[in-house]
C-alpha cells in the first residue's frame, strides 16, 4: 500500500544548544541539544523509517535501493536535509562553500540553506552578511578582530525567512528556534567563535583561509515571500531554485493536494490533524516529519496545522 514515510532521527549536542526542542514532544538526551536532523540521509545523522514496509530502514539505504520512491533521482546522494535548531547561545560566525569548492576540498556537496524562524526572543538577532569590500579588507578585519565593523546584524522575529546561499557570512543568534532546509552537507568553515572554549578548555578550530576563499561580497539578497489563499489553506512560497523549493502550509480545515514534485518533505511546526493517503488516515502533530514519496499522487489534510514543505530543486 502507498504510504508516507514517517521518520525518527538524530539529536546533535552543541556547545550553544539548549532544551527548547522538548516543546516539540521530543525526549532530549541532554540540555545542550542544538540540532535535530529531522529528515536526513547524511552519514553524520541518518533518519530511520518508522512505519510501513520499510520500517527500520535508514533513509540513506532506502534512497539508494528504491530510487522509484524519489522520482528516479539520478543524484548520487539524497539531496536535502531538514533540521530544527535551538540556539541557546550564538552559533559561530561561519560560511559554507559551494558545490565545486566543497567537492574539491571536503569530498561532499557545498551548502546553500534557508531558515524559517519558528520562535525568537525579543530583540533576537542573526548575522547575515558582512561589510568588507574585498578579500584584502576582509582578511585584515578578521585578523584585527574588527567584528563590530565587519559583521552585519539583523533583528528577527517569528515568521521571518532568510535565504542563505553558499558564500554568505552568517550566524544564528541567542534565543532563536529555526527550521532549516539545506543541501545535504555538513561542511562549515568557522570565521569567529566568540573566543569560546569547549569542554576540554580548548578554543574551537577556525578556518580562516578557506573562509576567505569562499566568502562572497555585497549584501545577501533575501527572497520575497508570495502568499496565496484557497479554502482552508494559506500557502507562503519562500524560495524556489536549483537547490530546493520551500513553502509553508497553514491549514485550517479539510484540504486536498495534488502532487507537483517527485517527492515532498514535510515538517509539522504547530497543531494537529490527520493526513489521508490512498484511503488510509494517519494522525499528524507538531514535531512530526515525513516524506510524501513519488507513488503518492494526491493527499488530504484535515485539522489545524502549520507545516514547512520542501522538495529538491531538480
């Protein structure tokens, strides 16, 4: 029988993590959980199928053995990764390479990503871009520690969205909860880490040369959301490009969908209801993550739900 793939996944402990992910109904292994790799086939944190014929199978193996469920994708690895991040403190100031640099230097894809702000404390900020005009000025400002002059800070609130292409200087600030959609990569170059020390009293490694290699110049170009409304559904389209398409579905009653992409990744951020596929109904609630595979031609939601939905950019 045609079924959505519900997933269980992996928590990542981080020096900047907290315990706010318990609000999604998760049982946390510590009070310093920074990330939940909710839909992932990356080797550093692989999701497991919870239901149906593939229960117990990991997503990476399923992708390799059943490409028919993923539009017969020719991509070598499952291309996307969905995370929820809890920033109980500032993340490091960082940058990610593009595919060419990442494959040449790290043996994996580069990392273009985007953020939906689930929650934010009053006056919470992110770093989104920098002020240097060229590589010489960039390196000079980094080496002299002119962080206040170099880094561009932006205040954020719940419901904001930011597109973060490879090459963008960025950092998530304290008191922010984010859903991140990204390429399936774990390559990060740290530019600055606020002189923090790890559990062993050591400063965390920085990657200045590689950061200068890949950082882009000029203000980041964020996307402009497009909102459409139909009966019981408000769709907010945030970004659609070669990497991914990402949108938000605010559902307030019975809504029917018809497949428009080979497969769709779904994360429930709020509410509860039911998902119906091929005559079978599944309860869905805040904190659930699932994939609507290629054999699912249409589906229905009912209830009060907010979801982030994404698919590969092809």
